[in-house]
């Protein structure tokens, strides 16, 4: 489509910004701009990030998405993407969410990393990631597409900050060499129960983080010391409905939960 920042990129970023704040989704970008490329999508994401920071948001890290077969099949994509995290997007275990903050939310269970040193080498490996990992967290990522009806091509979700809305982090656990590929997860919401192992995420969650570093390096960027990184969903995402309670329990990392308030509960306040 375009090669470098352009008024159209700023326009689309503005549309996504307004969609998030007004909770009114926009038509798919890819349908309106058939030649919209991956480069365009990441330029729009960068413009969206600038709007967030101008509004006072503080950088907290990154999320990498579409790292498991379950998520790729669910959303019809075949390669990872990434988005940014801000401090306001990170919530503590047991968070109670307002359904009126979202358009059409979904939730997924993940392992999150706290990275203790800068990583920006395009040759970064999973071993490099583990060497500088200071903490691990059980995590629930809340997704919310600002695109109508989740009618997304890969470039739509990239432009829309990888469909990220927020993340709830459980208690941090120091990394002690534990085998994250073998880490088990039970993901529960009502009668829905999903199980998976860490190996579902690109064979090992640290490989997912290394992949993110390599992608960021192609943009002349990287993960910074202190950043939190969501490594990707171990299982499929599920719809997050009003009144729901969701929990992800891990074999050695502990558990994390969130709840979505009922509309009537909000109206009583």
C-alpha cells in the first residue's frame, strides 16, 4: 500500500483509537484497503501507540500472539504478530472487569515473562531469553477487537495492537530453570475447561519470546530490561461474558483469575 508514515496511517490509527474509547467497532481495514501490507499494519500500530503515550500511557512491555496452533486455527492466521503493553493494561490477580469497557472481549491463558536485560539481537534464541528471565507469571490476556464482528485478516489484528485489551497477572515466580515446555495449564470458565502444555506455544514459551525479539529487531527495536512479555495463548481463546469468572491454573506457576461484572451489578452502583 504505502511505504512509510502517511496521512492514511494516521487516519486509521485515529479510527482505532476512537473505536476503543467509544466502544464502536470499525469496518475491516483490509476490506477497505486491499493492498494494505504488514508494513502498513505495523506503521498504524506505531501511530496508535503514539496516541496512547500522548494520552499518558507508560510502556510496560509486549505481547506476541498467534503462537499456538489453537489460536492460528481460531482466527485463520498462520504467523505470529505482536502488540505493545502499557502499565494501564496490566491488572492484578482477581481483577473485576467492567463489561462496558469492551466491544466483544475474549480471554486466553498464557505464561508471562519479566525480562531483566535488553534483548535486540536478531539471532536471539530461547536460551538467550531464559538467561535473562527474572520472573514468570500465570496470566490471562483479555482480547478485544476494534474491528466489527472479529472479521479480521492478519493485517487487521496487527494494526489493532494485536487485538490486545489488557492482561491480568498472578503472583510472580522467580525463574529457576523449570521446564516451561512441560508446564501444564487448566483454563476454566463456567462449564468450559481447556487443558494444554507450554509446548503448545512454539514448542516452548521462551522460543515465542525469542521470536518476538527477532521480529522487533527487524524494526530496529527490542525488548527492554524490566519489560513484561506475554508469550501467547496455550489454548484457544473463549468469549468473556458478563458475570463470568475465569481461572488459569498452572502446574508450578500457581493460578490467576478474573471476573466480569454483571450489567445489573454496575447499574446498582
